């Protein structure tokens, strides 16, 4: 982003410039005030990180189904929404070991 556009700081009235900020372990867009040092995070990106951290703590028990000769698992809607996976989209499935695999969207 760099220091391009300035916004008025809601805390001190100084000028806040676009910046990459650290939020809960992730770099996101935001604004940093050069006068008071306050940071303001991009609300959409911050909300997505909050949701991600919530889901990282959750565990899902999913029933394996079958269609024709293939076994299927369903991805819960809240995870699909977070990962921005849509019906018909191709994803990658990779085996990690004999009992673990992961999906990349």
C-alpha cells in the first residue's frame, strides 16, 4: 500500500496513512496515525481474520457418504463461505499420511 492517501485520525485528528499492519498474526491493510501512533484496521480483512481464528479452534465431525463408486465428504457452509469455495469449483486434495489429508481451495 505505501504512504499514499491520508485520513483524519479518529483519535487525535492527525493524519493516518495507509499501511500494512499486523493483526492477530496476519498482515492486513489499514491506517497508521503519524501523530499519535494509533492503528485502524481494514474492517473487512479484520473480520475475516476473526472468523478464521474462531474456526481454527473448532473441530467438525462429518459423515462420509457415497455417490456411485466415490466416497464423499461435505464441507460445512460456514467453512465453505470462509474459504470462498463455491459449487462446481475445483479444489486440491493432498494426502499427508495414512490418516490425514488436507484440502486447498
